């Protein structure tokens, strides 16, 4: 579990693919503190397990399933990635509840600068729009952000200078793809309501008679 508050920008040191997975080595500093083998670190919002630790880097193995859903598949040496260690019980929840399980990718349409602030517009899959609400939370490349506006399948985000300068949002250009994780609370609500509807649909007079209610 994560908060969407990026702790450090890491640098891709090595990225290699095979037929059934990929190996990624990330150069970093801060997130290595207290990190052990088997711990989770979010890389661009993707929860990954640390399989090796070096003095100034860590290594993860990425499954083909993860590569097919996220933008990790297009990483190159020297590229910057957002990093966050897993949440602890003593941590402050400064962003929102983030699982590190990416739903889809979104496409950056444009960036507009207003003084020191930035407006970023993304196109997301239509299937994900039901989980996105104006002023609600969304995770972009592992960053907890607030949706300023949603129109059809396009969302606009207002980015403060600190977030822009301390994440890899500053590296993005129009046409780039980012990892999207929508608010998990909306998914749970949908699941609960769906189950409730199914139960109601299955209750009939015959069902009540068979089970001794009438």
C-alpha cells in the first residue's frame, strides 16, 4: 500500500527483457534506507518486489502481465522514474490510498504553463472514467493528484510547482503515456452495489418458500 507521495526520482540504470519477464535496476538513494529484500517499492506507481540491493541501486523482476498494462515496458537507460516505499503504520497518509496496481495507461495531450503552475490534460480509457470524479483523487505515474476537470474521457490536472519539479512530470511531453490508477474506494463501492443488485435479483417468492421464509 502507498500514498502517492513520491519520495525520490530514480534513474534507470539497466533494463533488459526476456521472453517471460524483464529485469530493472534503478539507481537511487533515499528509498534504499531501511529497504530489505522482498520489500515493495512503487516505480512510476507500479508495486514491485525488491530482489536485489546494491550500494546505490535496487533490482526488480517485472512480469509480462505488468509490462503489458504499464509504461514500464518502454523504459530506457537514463530515464527518470518516480519512487515510493510501501506505507508503514506510522506513516502519514499525505496523498490517498494507492494500491500500486495500475489500471491502465493514459496519454498526455498537452501541457499549459500558467505562471509557475501547470495544467496537464490526459486521455484515459473510457472504461476507467466511471471511477474518476471532479475534485477526486487519481494516481498518475505513482503521484497522488486531484482531478480539476473531467470531460468525457479527458481529465485535466492542476499541478503545483513542487510536484512538477520533484517528480518525472517535468520530463513528460505531449504523446507520452503514463500509468493510471483510479481511486480504489470507487471500485469497492461498485463491487458492493453490484453484489447487492445480484442478491436482490435472485430473491423471488419461490426462493423465500424454498428456504422457509414464507
